[in-house]
């Protein structure tokens, strides 16, 4: 068994990481607007809670609406079945 020593990689042919290439250039920074300031504030918990609350309200409304539609269809089906049973 031959054990070779570890050699460092040759970085002379453009194998340098990108961060060393871009360090000399400044990145333009835009000031955050009101919504971004709210989202980036320390109280991010309230933003998360608001989003979760909106999702839950939407799901509850969807389930309620679907339940009403199913109830309406069941009543129509029961009425149709009772009409068929009543007719001779």
C-alpha cells in the first residue's frame, strides 16, 4: 500500500474563488421601502403570524364553502330520490 502526501491545489490557472474577484467592486445598495423595513424589522414574528392567520382564514373559508355546496347537493339528491319513490 502506497500512501501519498496531500498536495495543495494549483490556483494559477483561474481556479480562484469568485469572492476574491469581486471584492474590489462595490455592490450598489438600494434603500428598503416601507414593506421591506417592516419585514426586516426585529419583530418578524408578527409578520409570520399575519401570514399564517391569512392562510388559516382562507382554508376555513374554502372548507365552509365546500361544506355548503356538498350540503346543497345532498338535499337535491334526497329530494330527487324521494320524488322517484313517490311517483308510481
